[in-house]
């Protein structure tokens, strides 16, 4: 079930407050939140620098294994301090970071008789992707290929690389690719207006 804009605004504010509380050495306790946040949903929290919009952290819970409120809490803290690509965010930095929240639908296996069919079945701007092959697993949010200007084949190649696989591994038998959709809410500027982000491919 989709979030309303009001619920999306709550999600982004909650993520920011969780991060800032954690960096201050405090636990944020929130007892009053929308009932929808008790539903089990996957969620990602992405941090970007402001201005500039460079990635500063992005971690999430892909599967609906915990209530959304807890998925957001875990993703928010992890995106700030546990993304291995970046040093931990400092409290002072949060003045120059915009917070983005992606709430996910459950990943669904894309069924194909031949891997080339992925090129027709995947839609840029709609589909986030998860790849699985043995112990390897990678995920890209639906906004990523739009931001980088990838076509579907480039999207699949980068998905493979994200999982630590060769870029053409999506063509191999035994590879599983799942798709999901995301509802995205983000700050326009640090602690500023929060909007629902429309993913456009134009």
C-alpha cells in the first residue's frame, strides 16, 4: 500500500532524526507514528551532499522482513555510519546533507526463457533490480539508472558489478533477477521541504 505525502514526510523526518540522535549518542524513541509503518516493508535511506548531490551513503533492507518503522531506523543509521564506500558521517555534516527515503514493494522474480528477454521486460525508471547468483547478491534502486542515464543493458551490467560479478553475468543460466518498485521521498535542501520524487527517464 502506497504512502501518502504526509506519511512520506514523516518517513524522511524520522530518518534524519534517527541519524542525528544516533550521532549525538542518543536513542530516538517515537511512540506515535502512522499505522502503515507497522507493515513489513523494505526500505532504503540515501544521503546526498548539498549542494552537489554527491552520494554520501546508501543502505537499506531490501526484503519486507520487519516493520517499516524499524527498517527505516536500521537503514538510516547504517547509511550514515556503515556504508563501506564512505567514512562515517559526522553530526556537523548533517547540515549539508539531504535525506532520501525509498519504500519498496516486495521483489518479484522476473521469469524468462532466455536471458535476452530481460531487455524487453525491464523498464528504466520503474524497476529496481536485485540479482542473485550463488552467494553473490546485488541491488540497485530504480532511480539509479535514471540518474546515470543507463539503458537496460548498462543497468544489468552495473547490477552485476554491484554484486561483485562480471558485467555480462546476467546472460548466464542460474542467475536470478528480481524487480521491485519504490516510492521515493526526499528533502529539497537539508531540513527543508520534503517532496515525493517522480522518476522520469526523459
